[in-house]
């Protein structure tokens, strides 16, 4: 009886493992190495041709002699595999270039790229960049903007993991509007109405009753007819909710730790280095001002229900001038401007135990303490002319007993836009959705 067939897979020793451009500097001089990536720039000179090859980590320089260059029909954005000799050259990216290369074409564009990605910055208008997003994001500085967001996401997760939070994922198709029926996207759901979730608010509150501390990262949808540089119809929300708090100040303390972790993660990223980003710090004690005092400080009428963008900018300038802080928290927003689940200020129920955190003069985070007793929810809904029956599945968690709790939500795109002081939040969203755009 014959035994089982033995199959050997032999990798040719002449084909080295792929090396990233950023790691080329550590290659052994005169060793053969292999790069894979896109032709970022081809420069044909009289005595030599340079191919700048781009991969996810950065740029590398490949040197072609004239005869080899004439035989190689490649240009910008061709995808290539290059094997060559690692040769020290102090003027090359990373101090090492590839000489005596062999180039294999993996794929070629069907037409010349519409954007000149080899230039230090993209000069195209914002509409062009958005229309050409799959190409525009290949530019190193453009790509770095999202890599800052990715680093911030890592910092958000790792900080909350370290604080005993559990990551959750909640439905994005829901039966009830979370905050306002006028600002939701309605859709047909197997013959009945449903909505795209404005936030995971109801679910993360319910799950405090399971895990005590939860967080989620994911898209949320706002059908607000706001055509501004700070609003999107779909954005990434970083949500957290925690139980057994004393009041909203406990929530603000956790938020402060979370923002610090996000900034630390960004500060240590290659993207921040590439962009030359001066990453701020958040103070151990975030400057905090009551809403009523904030109105007086900015010279607004005492009956204003909210802060206007110019008020936020004034408060941001005040925090920087008086406290040396890019961050300031405004607490005690009027209850009439907060959702029904917001906990009132115990000594004056006109105000709420909630806050906004402003970053460089713009609202970045909304958070606060929630109601946690079933009877309080019933009263709050009836006071607003709504029936508790419409929220029966949400309220069941409170009928079953919930601890005092609160939470917050951070808009990721707005965080990155303020961090980089970008003029429009669409510049840092991979595929932004707004009043006018559902493609690409």
C-alpha cells in the first residue's frame, strides 16, 4: 500500500522577501532586496533615470542606467515589483537606493492619472479631490490625514480597553429616532418603516446594564440640511458609556483620559511626522465653564439656548489665553436643548448635567449624565408630549434596573480636522456624504 503523497513547496532562493520602503535603510549594503509598489515619479535625465517607488510606508529610489531605462516602458502609477542592490546614497530617501534593478510590471493604468501625485501637495480643488478620491488618497500627505484618524482610533480603543470597557457593535437600522424625527433617514424595511441610526445611544445605555462600561466605533447618520464645512450626513462616531458614576464630571474625566490616549497615539505615528504636525496636549484638569457663565463671557443674551460657532471660537481663544489649553468644557446646557434622556442639574433643573468639549474653538464632543430611573423617563417623555409606549423596548432596560450612568460621543472626522486645522471636514473623510454627494 502506498503512503500519502508528499508535496514540497520550494521558494526560489533568488527571490528575496519583500521589503518596505521605510525599512530599506536597514538593508545590508550590497544585498539584493525586493520592493513592490507604484511608480510615484519617473525622472529621465541624460545619464540616468530615477524611478521613485511608493508603497504603504513611504518612498524609495530606483536607479536605471540609460540602456535599461529605454527598454522599460513604465510611468506614474504603474504597479511594479523591483529587485535590486541596496546601495547607500545619502541623497536618496532613507539614505539607500536600489541599483542594477530588475523591474516586473504587475499592472498598468488604462490612461494617464488625472492628478499629479508626485507633487509635494495636491493643488486640485476640493470637488476634484472628492470626485477622484480613490486616486487622491494615494498621495502621501493626503493618505497621512486618514492615517492620523486610524491612529486616533487605536488610541481610543486602547485607552478604553485599559479602563475596563467592552467594545460593542450595535444596529444601524433602527425602529425609532434617537434624538429627532426630523433629522433621520427613513427607509423601507420589509414593508415597515425604519431609520438609519443617528447614534448608538439607546443601545449603549442598555448595554451598560450588561457590561457596565462600553464603547463603539462606527458610522452614524444625520439628515440635517447643513451645508457647512463642519457637517457630514454620515460620519464616524466614537461612543462610550459608563455606569456607576456620580455625575457628568466623572464622564468628563474619562473623556479627558480618552482624548489624551488618542493624542498620544497620533503623536507617535508616522503620519504626524510626515505632516510635521505639532500635536497638542490636553491638560490634566480641563478648563470648565458653566453655560450661563459662557454666555456672559462671549457677550450673548442670557436666554440664548445654545452656543453659536462664533461663541465657540471666542471660548476657545479664552481657554488658550487664560489656561494655555486647546480644550475647554462647557457644562450645564439648557435642558430644553438636550435630549429627553439627559439628567437635569440637581439644584436647578433648568440646566443639565451635560457638557460639550470644545477643541480649538469648535464643539468636538457632546456628553453628560443620563436619567437612569424608569419613572424619570416616563415623566420626561410625557413632559415633551411623547408617549413612553413608543420607546417601550428602550425603556425596558430601565424598568429592569440601571445604575447611574453617562457617556459621550466624539466625531472622528471633526477631531482630525481640528487637529490638522483643516478648513473643511470633507478633506479628512475618505468618502464624505453630504447634501450633494453620494459618490464615489
